[in-house]
C-alpha cells in the first residue's frame, strides 16, 4: 500500500527556533500534499495544499510567512514553522495523494511539536 | 472550515458488539471517506464511497451513503478491542478538483474486552 513518511515524529525546542518537518511519499508520486494541524481531541484543521512545483495554497487565517511550505518534488514536501512560539505547539500531520481525487489521501504519522 | 459532523461524539461498547457512527455534511460531494486514527498517530484510510454509490463493504466495515440526506454511516461489526480509536468522515468537494478533504469532528470509539 501507499506509504507516507513524516519526520521527525517529535520535536521539543525553545521559543524562537525554526523547525522543519518533512513529508515523503515512499512508493508513489504525490502530485498534491496537504498539511493539517490537530489540537487535542479535535479534528484536523487544513493549513495548506501543496502542489509540486507551485506555491502552496493557504487556508484563511494561516500565516504563510509563519508556516513555510515547499513541495520541490513529487515525493517530498516540507513545512517549516518559523520563529516558533508556545502557541504553535500542536500535532502536525501531512498527507499525500495522486492526481485522481477518487483515490484516498495517505497520511504520515504526524509530528508532535512542543515549544518551550 | 469543517463540513462533516459525526454522531455520536463518543461511543463505548463491549467486544463482539456492533458500532455504528453517523456523519452528516453540507455541500455536494464527489466522494466521502472514512478514516481511523489511533491516539497520537496519523490517519489510516478505511473506505472511500463515491457519490453515485449507496453502500460499500470492506471486511467488518460497512459504509452507506445517502446523498439526498447528505449523510453517511459506518458500521463496524463484531468489534474488537483493537478497534478502539477515533473515526473521522471526510468529504471531497464535487465542485473543486484538487481541493483537500474536509474532516468532521470524529467519533471516539472505545471497545472493552
């Protein structure tokens, strides 16, 4: 089956640090990748949609200068949380999908980000 | 913005019993998908049902879709302790190709042995 690898699984760092999270599709080419944020016991909130080779589309209320997304290849997208603060602490999950929207999204295992 | 609303929010059952979760949505869809999430992990895809389908099975899972009522249900038969997880429905818009899934708030299922 399709596998998406997300790394790192957990990050603990000081306020003001920038953190990069990687999302890789291991056995398929992902034309589109998605980044979600999830608060405890809550649903997934879409942050941005990333298409290979083009700029990410951010959801309303998500600061694009705060959450930098790069989708340089069909198998890799990165999310960089710049100058992270405690309020950025959350569970971040990526997913990847082929072009056909009648195919499911495949999710990484998430990254637990804790900013001290 | 969230589209789906799952019902109930939480469900506790005994092993061997069936679990039914419902999902309602608001706009026209291309397909509806159900996912499972174990605590602290990513989501696992369970079933995708297209807007022109009414019912779909996969092992112990049965999904129905009623587009006239904009609702779907997920039935897990003969539940096991390992089925304990959160279950989310997610919809793919009929009008916007390439857009992300919109997730509901989820149902937390607890299966005790």
